[in-house]
């Protein structure tokens, strides 16, 4: 009887925490909508990148591009997926840290974390809007580019590619929460996030095939989880390989995503405990 009561209490607590997520979603939606120019500017930035790479692709030797499931990709098909996934990576890495830093600067971080809201709820709530917005944004971007430039994305690869992205989200989120833990402790470091995301994007094969790198570097970069995720999404969308073509990548990404998320959450918990012990949670 006591065990049932304890389990019921845990369920009620979980339901109560989940009920708080729409409040985070509403807040971030209103904030994003209040800065319409930045909202639209992001879309124009993606369009400008795509147009630039379209003309760059006119100079690229097709024989240098990888083959996916027997299908030769064009450069724009190759790089469009790279742009979409890289943008998702940049958002995912910086969003939680930006939320923590924003709360620090507004002086509301301590009051938020002192409420009877679990730390994981605050972390999930900080990225809840992006967890919905970014996959939709990436999918719409690829759809518009495919229609505008006549790219040959395979419709049957949409579900496998979406699953890869879904499995990949916890990996990026774990890195983002780790960065947030560092921000909570050192108060700075947003510039390093941009440099880190740029380096990860370059060595993930987002803009050029990794085979063009020196052999010793390309062999290391090929095992980069971001590169594996990007390669799996390209395989799904640019070939008829189906589930068999991405099975090995999913088998690798799933445990790495779980490990990344666990490390990030643990680091954030330690950073939060340290700041509370020192009484510096509200400092910025």
C-alpha cells in the first residue's frame, strides 16, 4: 500500500513537472515573435547561404562528391543537408547556455531555480520551443530548397532521416547542457560556442566531403558522431538504401546520445550545486 502511494506520488510529480513545459513554450514563442526581424533574418541567412553554395557548386567537380547507395549526389544536394544540420547543431549547442546567460543578466536565474521546479524541467523548458521549431525549420528549409533548385530528395527517406535527427537531438542537447554548466560556473563563453560549432561543422563534412582532408585527419573526422549523423541523413534522403543504409549509424548514435545527455545533465547538476553552495547563483 505504501509502495503504491509512493508510485502515485512520483507520477503526480512527473505530471506536475510536464505541465510546466507549455509555460516555457509560450514564453519563448512570444520572445521569438517579438523579435520578428531576427526571426525573418534567420530565414534570409539560410537562403543567402544556399544561393552562395549554388554558385559554388557550379565550380565543383562532381567526381569529388560521395556516392550514396549508388546515387551520385550533386554539390547543392550535399551541402543543403549540411547547412540544415549545421544550423540545428548551432542552435542546439547555444540555446540552453543562452537561456542560462539571459536569466543571469536579467537577475532572474536564482529565482527560477529556487522555485519548486526540477532542474531537468528548467533545462527541457529552455529548449522546448527549439525542439519543436528547429526540426520543422530544417524540414521546411530542405523542402523549399528541393523545390526551388530541383534537388532529388527521396520521399521514402524522410522517415529514416527524421529518426536519425530524433536520435541525434539528445547528443546535441547533452553538449548544450554541458556548455550551460560551464556558463553557469564561468559566466562567459558564448564566443567559444560559436567557434566550437564552426569547428564541429567543418570536421563533420557539412560543406565538403571529408575525403578531401588529409588521410590521418579524415579517418578521425569520419568517426565524429556529427559526421555520422549527417552521413546517415544524406544516405536516407539521397539514395534508395532505406533502413539498411542507416542501421549502423543509428546503432552508434543511440548510445552516444544517451552518454552525451547523461554527462551534460550531471555536469549541470554539479555546477548548480557548486553555485548554490558558494552563494553565487545570482552573480553575472
